[in-house]
């Protein structure tokens, strides 16, 4: 009886394995690397253009929306976070190519399918590269470019608005539109336009005063 039960279990596992193999065979994936995206290091957009773009800074700026100097500085900061170990039988995507792919995605709004055909990488790989690079950019730069202001910084902001605009206890300005409530008449529109003009002049005066000396890098320290 026990032997019969074991045979049934073994037959069940064999049937499950055969079904899994059949589904994999019928899934349509017949290549380890699809011929369309093969030879990435010979035909990919990065490998075809990068060296020539660096020889022409204006074209490099158009392509990446970043100067060569800024790109190199960013690459130095991100490289330790983007370097991967080469897997078996293929080369990993180097940090410089990961950064270029991400900058093209952010600068142009290309779809992942477009990156897939342009840089000759898989769609899932393009998604992973963009996601990991954006996370690395945030981890490396947020403390420097978006540091949380300290108490002395808020007091400095408030003092600037008080002196320039006569707005007490104001630490920031928003340019969002003022929506008229339902039933509001022409008087609301007049008041809104007057306030918008006055507020815009005050903000521009504050900016033009040149007295705002808050340094986010110093604040992060």
C-alpha cells in the first residue's frame, strides 16, 4: 500500500514538471538573448554614440541635458552604487551606461520599450536600470540638494519676507493658481488679480535682493 502511494505521488510530481516544461516551451521564448538586441556592445545606442558625443559638448548637452563636467561628477558619486558583478556568460551594464539610459529616460520621457530598442537591453532590464539609478541619485544627492532647513534658516527666510514684502511669519511662496469659489462674482476676480500682481512683485523683489544666502550643502552638514 505504501509503495503504491509513493508511485502515485511520484507520478503526480512528474506530471506537474512536464506541464511546467510544456508551458515554458509554448511561452514563445526561444532565445537566451533575442537576436534583435544581441551584440549590444556593437550596435547599442550608448556604444555607438557615447565616445563621439563626448567630443562635442553641445551635442552631449542636447543628448543628456547635462554638461560633460556635471555628468562626470555625478558618475563618480554614483559609480559605487551602480557597479554590478558580471554574471555568467555575459557582461553587466556598466555604471556609465546605466546613467546615460536613466538620463535619456528622464530627459525625453521615452517609454521602456523605446529604451529597449535603442540601447538593446531587455524591457525588464531597462525598468530595473532606471529604478536603481534613480534610487542611487536620491540616496547620494538628497542630503546636499534637498537638505531639511534648520531653525536658523527658517528664521532667515521669515526675516527676508518681512523686510522685502512686509509679510510677517512667512517662510515660502507658492505660485499655484487661486480658484474662485462657486458663486463668486467679479469682485473676487479683481481681488485675485490684484493679490497675484502684488504677491508676484514681492516674491521677485525678494529673489532679486540677493540676500538669500542659505546653503543647502552647509545645512546638510
